[in-house]
C-alpha cells in the first residue's frame, strides 16, 4: 500500500540520514585524531630538539671544563718544572762553590 511505501521511504530516509550523520561524525573524529597526532609529532620533535640542544651545550661545557683542567695541569707542571730547575741551579751553585773552596 501507499502508506507502507511511504513509511518504508521515510524509514530509508531516516536510516540514510543517520548513516550520513554517522559517517560525518566518524570523519570529524578522524580529523580530530589526525590533528592530535600531528600535534604530538610536533611536540615530540620539539622535545627532541631541546634535548639535542641541552646535550650539545652540556658536551661543550664539559669540553671547556676539560680544557680548563688541562690548562691548569700544564700551568702546574710548568710551576713544578720551575721549582725543580731552581733546585738544580741551587745545587750546582752549592757544588761549584764547594769545589772552588
């Protein structure tokens, strides 16, 4: 009957409308998930860059500290060598003076 056909058509329209709405909802959700995924990728990349920068800075500081320590060690060795040389010079002077007497 016409009433049954109309009812079936109305039901089909309702189902179709629901499916379209459901599809749109899924598309909206996928779009949101894609945006969130991109945001998380950017955040991870920023964190990686920050970590690389911190590690590079730390390595540079440690390298500078090692260079400073080496300079201090070199200065210490030079100072010790000077003291040893003074001791040798004093010993020579003492021996020369003793030999001359």
